[in-house]
C-alpha cells in the first residue's frame, strides 16, 4: 500500500501487511537513517502493536512525525481491509 504523508520530510510510505503483521516498510524521502530504523523495528510486528507504539510521536515542533504518519497509514489500511 502507498500512503501520502502530511507534515513531514518524507513524501510517501510504502508498506505491505502479511496476515496481521507489518511485512515491509519503505519511506520515500525523509531522514534516511531514522526512517530505515523505524522500518526495521516495525517489520514483523503486529499492526495494532505498531500503531500503539508509533501513534502521537512528534518531530520537534511539528504535530506529527514519520513514525506517527506510519501509524496513520496502518490505521487507514485496517479501515479499508
């Protein structure tokens, strides 16, 4: 699934879900080291656990972050499936 991000440096998040687990995550743009780290940490995690851990994380003075945007993307996926 592709998710267009809002309010962060990355432009898009591409991810796959297998069963109830996050199987693959790729951020397009953003801070490469941070987004790679987030991607590797959530791969293999239950979708609900990933949402719970990432939701509400802020980046500096911004009201959101790349991890928070991933939680929004995963919520959107859950609502559509």
